[in-house]
């Protein structure tokens, strides 16, 4: 018996994905913290702002791109983006799937980013990953969100 081939194009050929690192704080809070901790920074302490680049998300985007997906990374913290700017970027790029990394300390910002995503793109799928969904897998949100449990070594387990 011959295998049946689906005539529909591969989903990755037309699906746009965006992974988001939510902001810990906005530009105003960043400037306030910089002035408050200026002496610490001058003294060599480079971490008063609790900022870490999203290397995990960057790795996932790189992998997805290497497999032919249209994937992008939006680092709201590095860009000091506010919620209006997030809405504008979502409207401009119109991704089909939006993944948001969620640490417990950023979970309120994650919920706001999720709500903004669903208000701008009601048909988009919102996927949460990271520490918070991993330790709280039974989390239920009132939004129509798709939750994804991501282990820290997920990239090493991805198969072709």
C-alpha cells in the first residue's frame, strides 16, 4: 500500500513565531535604578538591574530558524519596551504563535504581555515556558492560553 501524502504545505512554511523576554521594569524604572545604584556600578557590581540576556530563547530561535521556521526574539527588557510598544510590535509583525518566558518574579509582566497579545492578535496561540510553568504545571489562566512545560535542557532533546 502506498503512503498517503498530504498536499497541504508544511506548517513551518507559513507559521510565524515570536519568543518574548518580558521586561522586569520599564524605561522610567530603569533610569531610577541606574541613578540609585550608580555607586554600586562604579564599584564593580554589574548586577543591580537584575538583567540577564535571554540566551535560552535565543538558542530556541536559532534552532527554529535552522529548521526553516520564521522565528524572532523580542527582548523587551533589553529594549526597555513598554506595553504600548509591545502592542505596536505585535501588530506590525503579526506572529501566529507567541512564546513568553515566565520566571516567578516576572509572572505579573508575563500575564500583562499575554493579555496584550490576545487583545492585539486574538487568534494567536500564546505559549508560556520557563521556570514558572515548569514548577506550576497545573496553572490555569482565565485567558485562552496554551501552556507549555519547558525543561532547561529542552533544546538538547529536540529531534529532527
